């Protein structure tokens, strides 16, 4: 399976090319448009709840299918989307520390336990 890498300000992000349909970058923010049949299933595949938010183009609203992403951003708390998230991709451990240090987020006790 082909992997693609997107360069961003402090590192890189990997994603499956077969799911990506398009992307838009503006002022340092990149939006990925991906095929998704089940938004909750897709959200569980993301690394952290703050990265499992979806923008609905029909009503211009933000969807938080796991119910924690917006609250975690407001509380500056880093939580995984799934208990096996770090097991699925161990580089997410380093990403957790990078996000916490860069954006002054706290890492939840459950994520620290997983690390």
C-alpha cells in the first residue's frame, strides 16, 4: 500500500493514499478530504481526539463524533481516540509529547499509562 507524507511545520504526518481524495492548504493549515463511510469508525482510527473533528460542508458545522475533541481542546488535554491508538502506531507516543510541548497541552493519565 502506498504511503504519502505531508510536511508540516514541526514534522510530518503519514496517511493512507487510498483514502485521501484531496487537500487544501491555507495559511499553514491543511485540510484533508477523505472518503469515509462511517464517521465514528473513522474517528477511532485517528490519533488524538483533537484530530478527530470533522467539518460538515452542508451546514458549516464542526462534528465531534467521539464527543471529546472540542472539550479536550478547550481543556488543553491530550487523549487518544482509541485505547489501542498508541499500540497501532508507536510514533504517536512521540507525537503526543511534541503536541504537549508545542501547544502547552497536558497529557492525560490514560495516555501516560499507554506510553
